[in-house]
């Protein structure tokens, strides 16, 4: 399987050019423009979309803020289950020139949310994942302190069945002891072997220090500008 992504991966096309393209891409205009609580009110398909999913309180909002270089693009909250819809953010190299969309998906794996709400979210995610031709990749965020949980495997199984391309992003690297990082990466990569649609490389990130953010931007830029 691939090496843990802590550097530019030449074999995957993440050359220095894509690192710079990613920096420039996310240095442009970035703004919220649509919220969908049902499949019937998704925005029109246009540019490539990159969706971010993860367990509640995995650090998704903090990562999106770090990715886009904004302090409050996505609200952070200590209340699990806050995001209850698909939130779309437009990324443009310049005003009026949309390049891609970031999609903040509802958090999963929080038992205190009502069964009705979970059912509603699940239907929305099923519809979006299976019927969105502009969805380029899903990033599944996993807490780097704890690794893959059963709810993560359930989400990835849904993505496998949807034949949807996805990659795991480990979060909160700054809170993981240095001696534990290599083991966490190896354990997570081993857990991905049972998921056929999973991209076999990780990006280990920290929203606090910015580590891994250039690599994530470069990976997105590659799919926007150069990937099939």
C-alpha cells in the first residue's frame, strides 16, 4: 500500500506544481452559497465537488477552516450533530469564477441524535453520493488519536457500495504523541484493505499547526486540473 502522506507523493501526481496550484486555488474567493436538507433541493451540478464526512466532533469544521484559510468558514462546535444538512461552499480563483465546491456533510456516529434525524440524514447522503456526477472525491475524516471506529467502517461501506472515490484524512496530529504516529498510520492503512473504493494513502493533518494542509490542497488541485 502507499506511503503515509507527509510529503509530496510524486507517483500520485502531487508534484510541487500541484502544491502551488492548491495554494493559489484556496487563496481565492471562498464563500457559503447553498444548504440542502433534502435530495430535492440540491444545487445545480456545475464544477467538481469535494465532500467532507466524519464522526461528530472529529474536527471537520476546524479542518475546513484551515483548508480554506478562513477563521469561520465552517462553524466549530462542541455540540455533536450540529451540521444537519449538506452545506456547499464555492471556491473561486477570482470573483465570479467558480473552480470547485467544498461540501460539509452531517457528522455521523452520534447516538443521541433521534432515529428520525439519522434516517433523514442517511437518505440525503445516499441520494447525494449515488446521484451526483460532479462529486469528485469524498474525504472521510478520522480522529488521529483514536483511529477507525465502527461508524467509520459503516460510512466507508456506504461509499464502497456507491462506487464513490474516497480518501481517509487523519485529524488532530498535534495531539498524537510522536512515537504513536507511525503505528496509527499503519493501523489505519490496514483497516482500509477491506474497503475496495478507498484510496490507499493517508494525509495526516493538524488544523492547529497546518501540517498536511498543503498536501490536501494539492490533492484537490490535482483532481480539479489534472486528474481523470
